[in-house]
C-alpha cells in the first residue's frame, strides 16, 4: 500500500523572502485578531507578496550553487551568518502567515503556484 | 497543461455538490506555510453518488487518469476507478486533482470533515482539513518534505504544539 500523502511540492520559494509590513483593512477570520501586528493584505498586496516570494525563490535557485562553492573560511563564516539570518527571517514570516485568515493564505498559495507554473512554462518556451 | 487554476477547480467541485476535504499543499498553505504545489489534494466523501459526481466534474473539465499504459478519460471509467477506492490523479484543464483515498496514514473523510475548517472563497464554502489532522497525516507520510513541512507548521502555528 502506498504511504505517500498528497501535496507534491514545487520547490519552496518563500524561504528567504522578506515581507514588508503591509497596510490595509483588518479582517476577521480563524486565528486572526484585531490589533495583530500583521494585517491581511488586499488581493493586490497578496499578489505583491507572492511576487516577492517568487523573486526570492528565483534568486535562490540561480544563486544556490554559487553560494555553496565559496571557498575561504571567512566567506564560509559570512555565508553561515546569512543562513542564520535567512532562517530567522523565514520563521518570522511563517509565524506572521500563520496568524492570517486561512482564506488569505489559500488564495496566496494558489496564486503563487500559478505564477510558478507560468514561469516554468515560459522558461521551457525560451529554451 | 497550462498554469493551474486550483481556485476555479475547487469552486467547480463545490458548485456540483461534491463533498470533499482539502489536504496536502493547499491545506498546508492555508495554515500559513505558503509554497507552490503541483496538485490539488482532496479526500472525497466515500458515497458512490458523491464519487460519481466527482467523476462527472472531472470529465467535464477534460479530466483523464494515466494508469500504466491506459488512459482513462470517460466519466464512467473515472467513476469506476474512484468507486474501487483507488487513489486517482486526475489531470484536468484547471490543474491536477489528486483524489486521495485508500492510503495508509490518510484519515477517513468523516473524521477529516468533522474537524475541517470551512473557508469562504468565491462565494462557495471549501473545507480545509484541521491543523491537527494535517500534522497527523504529515507525520504518517514521513517523507523528508513532510518533516520540513511539519517544522514549518510549528513555526507558523507556535501556539499549537505538536501532539
């Protein structure tokens, strides 16, 4: 019997994406409390957030191998510092996303997925 | 297939009165771990008429299932596959629909539905599996990706520790 559960991921692209504090109207929803430091974005802002994630993912995919080949101790140390900072930012972003209404995150997941597919398709056409 | 429109796919299913709970990547994203996903994973209600309606919608959307050398594309053949209790990855015009059933570690529909969160999107109500159920299924799957997802879920939902 198979044991795999669905949810086949595309490469995670949100890893190091920064999220500038969005502005907008707060909305009620599961896990959402007025006064929370994170405000659910408008659809336009959600798209912008998805764009930032996408660009961060692209940067990672393009730069990943190069960063891994850095040789000197100093550069390695610098890289570890970046990794640590990136991980901290990533977890902060996850925590902020976890406080948003489910529907906002669902829409953003769908939007992000669509953009990734479009990007992949355009890359294939360009080859 | 062009870029998927999972929102439209979910809406079509709900509008056809198909009973299901969203699991997998879309559920994970809903709970705050936003990442791309290749397909839309659902656990359907097991009633034969529900599976038939699911097959009907899938066929309307040009759905087909690759089974070895066979390609199932008719409503009847997809319905028969679903009624057999098999998992079916249905490629539709709106994206791949992974109909998950009969898998070890995946909770039955009734249990999932009982604690699912109803989300309003595009004038329909979509059932998203509960956080604890998502964690349970991720733990059961246990692939490296699932373990990363569990870790990310902990970061996204720090107030609700793993049980």
